[in-house]
């Protein structure tokens, strides 16, 4: 049996808390929130500056692969956690400070802005697209800035309802093993979601003399090729500042957002990575086609 068959992805962080540190009663309470059955406010998001109530459906911040223990319950964690909620990247302003440093902005004078309108509908004249974040430095009338797009990972497989129900109803320790097979959907997260955003926004941002930064986690970046053999930190050599973070386990078991890697790539190189596919030969295409042809 392969390692993948012996493991499943389950919750790594839930409503801002490391999953395996939660008691059975805490898991039950969080499951009630996730299922929309709780009459109290959602737990706060500890990663946002003003710590508002969590607004993500289900409250799952990140997921992790786990083994099954000898009793068929949740075992050891395997590999790196995968970030599912874009708010998770906001912890301690780490990403914004990193972009400012890459741009040589003085940290004490750096400012940020959320969801700045970037496109306008020609029919309604209302905003039709936004840049997730802007990191800027203003000195008098001189304004320098770079955009920042945040990309968490989508998952494919069965929805999380069965997982939440199991965590609500099963109060044994350790927690139950994940109820279904789920996996990170790198293709949907990269080629279908992030690449169109870059293709729309980066050319205009480049024309305006700025860069577009993209923050992803290490598993995402590894899925699209990982670090370049000779990564560049010269902003003049590209259009996209790739900011790569990871969740690192601390001494008390909590997961902390830390810096992993950054480099500058051209828009074209970034698109090639995100597409992560190439056109097959005509012969291969027609071989598959012949096997699938059927009468009308």
C-alpha cells in the first residue's frame, strides 16, 4: 500500500487554533460553528490585525496529511501543512514587511491598503476588479507602491460536512481519522485562478512602473516547480515578486507563519510555471481520440 493510501488530509488549524491541541469539547463547539448550528458568534480570526470573527465557511485555516493510528484514529502528521484561507497569510504583518524590504521601503514609513479597485465596468462605472493589497511608501508627492495578490489553495474531493459531523459526534481521543479523501488542487489554484489574475493585472502594473507580488505557501510553490536554480532578488529582472512562506511548528506545537523563499520572475516565466502543462503530440492526441470515438 502506498504512503498516500495510508494517509489522508485533515484539519491542521481550525478557527485559528492548532487542531490536535483542541479538546473533544472544543472540537464539538467548533463543529457546531462550522455546520451553522451554533447560536454564538464565530471565534475571532487571530491572524487579522483587528481580530474580527472568522468569516471563512467552515473555519479551516490549513490542512495537513495524517497517518491512521493502530486504532484507526488520527495518527502522526506527515509533510507540511497547506494554507487554505487567505487570511492566514496576514499573521503578524510578515508578508507586508517582507515585500517592503524587497522593495527597499523603510519599514517605519511603509503603509498598506486593502482591496484597491483596479478595473471599472464600462457599463456601470463601478469597480470590476481589485488588487488584494497594496504595499506603499509615500514621501511628499512621491508615491511608490507594489501590488500583492494572496493565493491560498483549493481542495478537491468530498466536502467537509461529513468531517464536521464526525468531529461533533465523536468525542473520543485522539480525534477521528479524516472521513474522506481530499487533496490540494494545485491546478485549480494555479492555472485556473492565479494565472488569469496575473495576466490581467501584471501588464498594467508593469506599465505603471510597479511590481506585482504574489504570496503562496511552500507546498504551492513546490507544486509549480519550486525555487529557480539561480533565484534573482533584482526587481529590475522581472515583473512578479514571489513571496513564499511556510507553517512551522513551534515548541508548544502551534503553527507559525515564517519566511521560506523569495525571488523575482518575469510574467512569462510565472505563467509557464503556473500552467504546469504542455501540448501533447498530435500522435498521442489522436491515439486517445480513436479510443474514445463513438457513434452518434
